[in-house]
C-alpha cells in the first residue's frame, strides 16, 4: 500500500544513532557484492565475468581511497575459509534480504507501509557479532551493486524510440541499462542495521577506475559520521 504525500528517500538512519566520538571506531568492509553484464534490446541481461571482476577490484580500491577522518579506520575483512566463510555468506544473504525489505517498505514509493515509514528497526541478529570478532570491527559495511550496460542493439532501440517520440509524439523511453546499488552499516555488537543508502539510477561506470570512485562516493552519501570522531568519506562529485 502506498503512502500518499510522502517524498521518496534514498537513505535512512536508525533514530538516535550517531558514530561514537572520543574513541577509535573500526569499520569492517565486506567484499562488495558486484554483478555486471550487458542488456539486449529485449531487456535480457547477460553476465560478464571480466567486467564483474574488474568492477569488484575497482570498487574495493575506491572504498580504500575513501579515507575516513578523525580517529576511525576502515579495514577489509580478510578471506575466510570453511565454516567462517559460510557464516559470512549467510549474513551477506540476510543483509540483502533485510535491505530489500527496507527499499520496498521504507525508502521507495510503491509498497511503503505506514508502520515502517517513521521507524527504522531492522536487524541481522546478535549472531553477526562473530563477524566482528573475526575481522576486528565495531561496524560492518555491506556494499551491493548491479549494472547492465546496453549492447549495440539496445542503444539502437534507444535512438529509434527518441526519433519516434520526436516525429510522432509516440514512443516510449528506453532505459540505457540497469545501474543500481545500496550500502548498509551494521552494528557488529547488536546486529542492528543503523544506516542504509540506495539508488536505483546510479552514476559511474564501475568498469573504470574513475567511474568506480564516483559510484562509491554516491553509495556513501549521507554516511552517519563526520570529522569529529566519526567517519568522513569524500563527498560525491556530480
């Protein structure tokens, strides 16, 4: 059920949450969940392993370059094996499920629920503390991006649609592809989701270094922190 009169949001913070000040805060970054492919004129997406690998590396490097300020530090989770790797994958999937719920019922118009609009009570459960112990972090940062770049057929369809619209007034806009992403911060002691930022029309070509840097800046917009002991990320370049 949609909630009339409410503006769409792209980010939300748990009420009352702010980064602790006066002490170091360590944010543990989990390997970005990245999907990159091409999209045909018919809308079919074909995964591209090379693009995905390049994008994952570019995004990871960009996250490192988004240096925190104050007393905080950002570290990447080391490669895990066996049961620990399984545990991380389980919580990654759980985070994506929780984030999807937030997107549907809290941030974006469509299925926004009155009971979810003002509050922000979402959690992965206290068991996530194990990840904090393994990586040595106070908070965990999950990053998810999904990109599908239009192939030559889709680009031709875009041009045709624009020409038809201009000549006859008919013809629909054809999107250039899929460029969506979201990032969320988890309290690794309680498992609570304390911040989420999402955008279904993101910029930056993640296959390129500069594009990945722009994408990370967008993903970290409205990050709950600052230079006074919290975390300060580089601002977005529009």
